[in-house]
């Protein structure tokens, strides 16, 4: 288990935290947590404000993941919270022999996934993965399991550990000091489990999660 930033190649942009926080209401959060059209392709106050494929977002990151975990060309990779399948699409572009699977709570995202990757995706919940034990060489979950209540979040980590036979990598909402906590509370739309990085590390140990991890921090 290691704290490692495997998203360091992902393009970053300045988040308008204070500006958006002036307008976000609990109604916005409730709609965002449905993970429907509004969250992905609706107004920016509900989520992405348009979730579309662009190679610059994931291509370098999937190379980073492949190299870090020394994935073989015929490895098995699961993406939990796959949304429209963009990361898995780029994985297959990079490694055509790779076996991929994706799961997401959003029927809208799966219905609107990239056509080439859609056969490998399904609707489901991270706390009850429909896969056999030790099915995957690498299990990835980017900014997903923190959207569950804490007990379900713990179960999702146990599920990740169960279906992984080698490696796992998750990112979760977190903070390291009070200013980052303030920013997280202002920015957060969908997260239900978010805490200090030290609390996350303790939780990982408590549930027996042995994979790698990093943080989504609202800066």
C-alpha cells in the first residue's frame, strides 16, 4: 500500500471554488448525486458541464499506469466509476490485447459511452462488484467510492481488494489542513465520505485495503 500520485500527467485547471460555491445549493447536490444527464452534460453547477472525450485527458495517464504497474499486454483491468469509458478506451488504444471492464452507477453514462468500449461496461455499484475473486491484475477507482456513505465506502474498498489479484489504485476526496477542508466543503457536489488524509489511511488499514491511493484535493 503506497501513497502515489498516478494522475500527475492528467491536465489540471484552476477551479473556481469561491465563485461556484456562491451559487451551489442542496438542490444542486441532490440532482448531481443522481449522476444523470445534468451531472455529466448539464449546467456546470450540477457537475462537469459537458463530459466529452479528448485524448489529452487520459492517454498519458494510462501510459503512466501501465508503466508503474508493469502491466502485460494481455492483463485484465477494471475501472470502477468508469463513466463514459474514456480511460478504458485509451487503455485499449494503447494495449489492444488488454481485457477491460468498467462499472458505473450511472445508466446515463453507460448509455452514452464511447461505442467501441460500451460492450465492456455495465451499470452497477462499487459496494457489490459482479466479478469473481481475484479477477483483475489492476483495479482502478478514480474519485468514485467517496460518493458512497461511509459504511458502503468501506465495503467498496473490501470489494476492490477482493476482485484484485495484484494491484489497485483509488483516489478519494481529502484534505491535509483546514484551508483545504474549507475548499472541499465549498466545492463538493457528490461526495458523502470525505476526511483528512490521515483518517483515510486509518480507514484503509481498518478495512484491509492493501492497494495504492491518492487524493482529490480542492485547491
